[in-house]
């Protein structure tokens, strides 16, 4: 199987979690330690543009179309060539990461990250846009059973967590979409963003794979935004 950017991040982070657990350092796990590990893995990627480096809290220009006072909107990590005078775009990899055991890791905040990545993918189509989720096996499993990964119904059932590519089409016909997506959609709408009607994701599943006897305590999984629809979401109904 091809070692894609998403698979490489997922397996590296999952392996790191297991190593730290075996070294009796699981008590140090947190969202900040996860992000530190993501940054280390990204820093090992071969660069396409000479001088490109990994940057945390990167204020990509697609997230800040209008200049205004205050902190700019940021993506957790960017592997990108950046310097004074260069536009903050043309990234090689863009990553959002969430620690499953954090109180901040909600369906709404997860969808917010996916929506941010979809907007970035539309603006920076050459970038690999990745969402990473990691934490205890129980916490990750619980999150994957909820929105935005599973929304019920026969069609448009959510992002999913394994297998072939899945398209999530944002729809007000789904009660679960209204509950989990409305605040994020309105936030981006009110900030002047064009939101795609749908986007396609791909994941290679959890790493490490849970054993038959349940001996795996921590896992990681990553999704890549493969493509974004050209059709914008009808924001007037939200």
C-alpha cells in the first residue's frame, strides 16, 4: 500500500503513542504533546520547495482574505516556504490535529477543522490537507461513532473512518448536520468565506490496529481532503 501523507502521519503518530506508553510516559499525553509529535513527523518529510520548513499556527492567506486587527485565523501546521514578502500560500502539507481525550474535541470543533481544511484545499489545491485524530482507544472509538464521521441514514452517512473515498455533502435535510455543522457554517459565512457544498476525504484506518485481546491503549487516524466541490453551499438557508 502506498505510503501517502495521511497514512505516514497516522502510523508515525500511532507508533509514537505506543512507544511513549511502553516507556511509562502516557501521563504526559495531551493535545500539546500530540501537536509536538505531529510537528516532528512533518519535519522529516522531503521538501519540494528549497527552504520550506514546518511552521505551527500558520496564518494561511486563504483563511484571512480580509486584513483586520487581532489574531489571524490559523491552521495548526504548514510545511511551506515562507519569508518576508512571500504570500502565505503554496503549502506542501497543511495539518489540523485533535487529541480525542480533550474537552475541546467535539463534533462541532472537528467539523470546523475539516471545513477549514476544505477551504484551504480549494484555495491551495496542490497542498495535502490532513486532519489527525489521536488518543485513547476508547475515546477515539467513541468519537468515530458520532458526527461528523457517522450521521445515520442511507446516503451521505458522514466522513467515515476506513475504506474508499467518502464524499460528505452538507445538507439541511439531515438533522445531525444541522446540529453539528450550523455554528461552524455561520462562523465562516459571517467572515465572508465561500463554503464548498461537499468535499471528499480518504482515510486508511486506525493505527495501531486493536488486538483481539484489546491490548492497544492509544491509536491515531488521519484523513486527507482529496477534493472539494466547485459548487458553493447555499448559505442563505443556514
